């Protein structure tokens, strides 16, 4: 098996999102609860996708915040990243920003060095718990799109979109390698595109009271001031 058929994948997310369950679902044929999400584990598995057999090396990184310092250069050197959040906990999606920032730095470094860029897919896990959902599929999709990532919703418990998610990662790595060999540069997501405008600052009562009306021409009808648009009221952008 040549190097073009070997793919390294780093799986990351905060504790309790089910990322380890997703990894184990791919690696093992039977459901298991016996894992420690604070320990970094590695697995090797083969999958045949589009008629080609690939060797996948998976690294399930530590999810607890106090263990994030264990992230090593080898984790960031992966061909692909799977960012997992829990659809029943809104904070878990925002928690992916920590990992995404490091991946963005890695992308920029590889771009400067002329290397193949990593691919990334965001997975909203536990989609079987619809009654407890806090993060809508549209919200997860928009979060992923603005960061140049693919998106899937999964359920490790019900084995929903597990094989499909890893197959998509493999196909995107394959396409990224092919484009790089052809000299095609991908478009990196812009951080500016994710910047939201600030709300307009309220006008203080003191300032409003200090403005006296113009009484120089009492007999002249006063022109009604035009209502300012929302955008013209913004103080910052």
C-alpha cells in the first residue's frame, strides 16, 4: 500500500460529545462503553472506498479542557480533522473554536510551505436525541461552512452516518491531494467573514437632554427628521 492510500485522521471535541464512541464504532463491530475520554488513543483500520482500500490511522484526542495541553505536533500534522460536538449541548459547538483556531494556524503554515492542506468535517453527534436538541442542523452547518469545513450529523449509539462521515473525509483528502498535485490552490475561509457587526450603542439620556430645540424661527414649520437606517446607527463594525 503506497502513501497515497494512507490517511491520518485526528478526532477532537470536548468531553462528553461522544467523539470516542464515534471512533470506536468505526473500529469495532460491537457497541462498547469502556473508554476513557481523557486518554489519547490511536487506532488503525482499513476501509475500501470507491474501489480503493485505504489505511486509516485515527487519533482520538483528549477532550477534557485540562488535558488539551497534550495536543502534540503529530495531532496537528494529520491529513484530516473530525470536529465533534453534542447537539444536546450548545456549548459543545462553541468549544470547537479552540481546535479550529489551531487547525487554521496549521493550514496557514502548510500553505506557506507548499504542503497539502488538511481537510476538516464537523459532526453534530447524538442526532438520535431529537427531543433534547439544543443546536439545530442549520446552525451547525453554518458554523462549519464559515470555517471551510464539511458537515454531518451522526449518532454513535444508532450507528447513523459513522461510515459515511469517514468515507467523506477520505474522499476530501484524496481530492485535496489531487488538486495539490495539479497546482490548484484551495480558497481558505476568511476570519473576516465570520465577524458579526456590533449592536449600536444606546444614546445616553444626559446627551439627549443637552440638545435644545431650535426656536429661532417659531413660525416656520419644522421639517420632520428622517429616520436613520439601522446600518447608519452602527458605531463599530
